[in-house]
C-alpha cells in the first residue's frame, strides 16, 4: 500500500489537539523512558512471544531471524515514541509502520491488542518508578500511544478504501465481464450453476462436453433429474442440503463425487466441489458444481493395475513352467513305459489308474503350454489388414465347433472397409478365444446364437462378440485376471491372454453381461495414415 505521509500530517495534528498532547507531556515521557529503557528488550521479547500464541498473528512472520530483527526495531520504536520530536517526520514514520502491517496481512485487531501490551508494561514501570509523577506520565503515555494506534488504524482504513476503489474501477472495465466469461468458458473443468430449486442456470463448455447436452437444452431444467444417477448415498442432494443450511453471509464449499448420466445414457464419474459464494443481498443464490470428469483417468488406473498384475503373474508363470515341464515329461514317459510293461493282459484297475494319472499329467502339460504362451515375450508383427476379413476368417474357423454345439453364427459388418495395423495371428487368437467362449456359453443352454459384429468409431474399430447364453455368474468378477476361471477344466489364462494381446495393440477390452446377453467388446486403434505399421515388443517381465 502506498502511503502518502502528507495525508496523515493533518490527521496527526488533529489527534494531538483532540487528546491535548503537547510539549508539557514530553518531560514526563522522558522521565518514564529513563526508568523503562533497561526493560525495553524484555518488553519487546515478551511482545513477540505473545504473538506466537495466535495462529493469525504468527502467520505474518517470515522466519525467526525476522522476529529477532523486529525486536530491535521495536526497541527503537519505544525510544522514538517517548522522545519525539513529534513532527512531520515522526508522523510519516508511524504511518509507514502502520502500512507495513497492512502489507504483511496482520489483522487489525492484533494491532489494537498489541498496543495494550505496551501500555500495560510501561504503566507498571511508571507506577513502580515515578511515585506521584506516575499519573501524569501515564496520561502522557496514553495520549501518544493512542495517537500511534489511531494512525495505524487509519492506515488499515485507507488500505481498505484503496482496495474498494480499485475493485470498483476494475468492475467498470468494459472487458472485465467478457474476460471472466472467457475464463470460465475455456476452463478445463466442468462448471454448472444451479439455483436453490436445483434448476440449471448456467454451464460452461466442459459441462456441455461432459453431459452431452447443449447449454440451451439443460438451462431451465432440473439438474438432478436430468444428469445425476440415483446414488444410494445421495451425495449431491446431501451436499446441497448442507450448504443450504450454512449462513448465507458465508461462502460454503463441499468436496463432492458423483456420477453424471450423459445425454446418450453413459455414466461419467465426476470429482470436484459444490460451492456457494457468500451473499450480502437477498437476490438469487447460485450453487456451483465445479469438477473434473475422471472417468477415463479411473478406467486407465484400473487398466494399469490389471496390466501390472498380469506382468507379475507372467514372471511367476515363466519360472513355474520351466520348473514343471521337465518332471512332467519324465512322468509321462514313465507312464508310457508302465503301460507297455503291463501289456493288454495287465490288471484292469492298474491300467485304469495309469490312464487317470496320464490324463492329469496331460492337463498339467497343457497348463504349462498356456503359461508359456502367456508369459513369453513376443514381437507384434503388424500388418495393415481389413477388420472385416479377420472377422470372416475367425468365424469360419469356429463353424465346426458351433454346429456341434447347435449354435448359430451371425456376422454383422459395416459396408465400408475398416482397416487397422494388427498382428493378424494374435488378433485371430483373440477373436477365436472370444468366439469359443461364446459358443460354449450359448451351447450350454441347448443351442443359441452367437453374433460377431464390427463397426467403426472415429479412431477405433469395435468388434463385439455377443451370445445369448446364461450370462456371467458375477459381472464384477475379475475375468481378465490370470488364473480366474469358472470352467472346471479351464486354466484361467484364456481371457488374460486376450486382454494382454488387445492392450499390446493399444486397444481395450470390456464386457457387459446379463442373462441372455453377454457382449465382449474389443476396441482396436484404426489404421493411422500418419503412422507406418510398427513392431512392438511385448512388455514381458520374464527373467
Ligand atoms: C503496537 C504494536 C506494534 C508496533 C508498535 C510494531 C512496530 C513495528 C515496527 C517499528 C516495524 C518496522 C520494522 C522495520 O523497520 O524493519 C514493524 C514491522 C513488522 N511488524 Fe510490527 N509492530 C506492532 C505489532 C505487530 C504485531 C502484533 C505483529 C505480528 C503479530 C507485527 C509484525 C510485524 C512484522 C511481520 C513486521 C515486518 C514487516 C516487513 O518487514 O515488511 N507487528 N512493526
């Protein structure tokens, strides 16, 4: 804050006149100073110690070194207050000191209280040291300390006035409103203004993108019923209620997480705040929902966690497979030898037992092969290929298994070619795996339909494999995790291999399921003319 010392001089003279402070006070102050001087260092120390007890007071100090320096400044100040001369220079120094406190943000009330500390300390010294002259000394002290205080309080008032004037000028600035609108409009955060009835009054561009509604479609309608998903915790309504019950003169903010239902019925997860500004008039009150759409972030986090899990399991699988493979081969050899040794005439029970053991060993052997398939580092051998062709090929391969299970196969493809850079063999493995699962699911209820469908999105090819089987037992189950299986003889690696291949292509796989409709959706990046096909090395943690 800029201090104009001249503007304080007239006030200083006026205050001196008001309390009748004049040359007759000066001898008493000097006498008091002689008695108090040895105590000034202690008074200054205790002065800052008191400040340490209060958060808002201690907050204005930079560090301990500054406090030490200020103790000396305070000793100088006490000397000056009791010696004068009480001229223009004195007035300017006091006004400057006042302004310093405004500058550091010291709340005004601490200034008033702090002055009381000096007064008490110096009055005590006067009464102890000055006998019957103490009363006059205390009167002189009271006058000059109050003048100091009045000057300091005025610097606070002046600073406040300067701020109001600046703010008013700012408000009148013709571009100001437009800049605010631009800032809110361009902010990469969802901003929705809602009135007390829950009706949308304004929304920015990010809010339009997140909800899928154009501004004019949503403004005037109830936000909750249009865009919020009924949550058991009713977090939005609760937050509105809590904020509504806080005093209107204070601003209120609550952290909020909620799910938005977009115009097309998708769910978007929001994290942010519901906030209401302090209100000084009786006009309409607006609540602002300010937040971020974290849906993609959260989905990415889930994918990363899943990939990490898969990578960790991959390391384990590779090690395990190597350890198991040799003894298994040995066991199988010995079983063959035993079978031969017993011959056809051997004990039927023993032969049967050998068969059982042999089957189990084979099962273990298959498991090891799957393990290695899952864990082995491989290069993606990408080439530009038509997604339609790949779908045709995969479906053709499944025809025998489908007819055996009395399952009909259907193919729905777009007319115009959808091209992508893919490792054909691997993606075929993905499609076959999904189709196989779907045929088994549809067949399990006595024959049904499996549909393979492909379509394109702006940057992705989407391939869906849909069956009308009984649906997944548990939609939340970690079906893409390694070793998770609901099949009696499954290794639990099929879908994790599928997941891995899709993610190594930069794609995504998801599933939706209810009885009679299970849909595995694979999204693969489309062929990008800017990017030549590349070979990507699998991220394997195998040692
Ligand atoms: C009547 C009460 C007070 C008096 C007479 C007083 C006196 C002074 C003086 C003389 C200075 C100038 C130091 C310099 O020139 O370097 C100063 C600065 C300062 N005072 Fe006070 N003070 C008072 C109250 C307080 C209180 C209560 C606090 C905090 C709790 C405080 C915090 C500060 C700080 C942080 C500065 C440094 C400002 C800067 O460096 O810009 N003062 N004060």
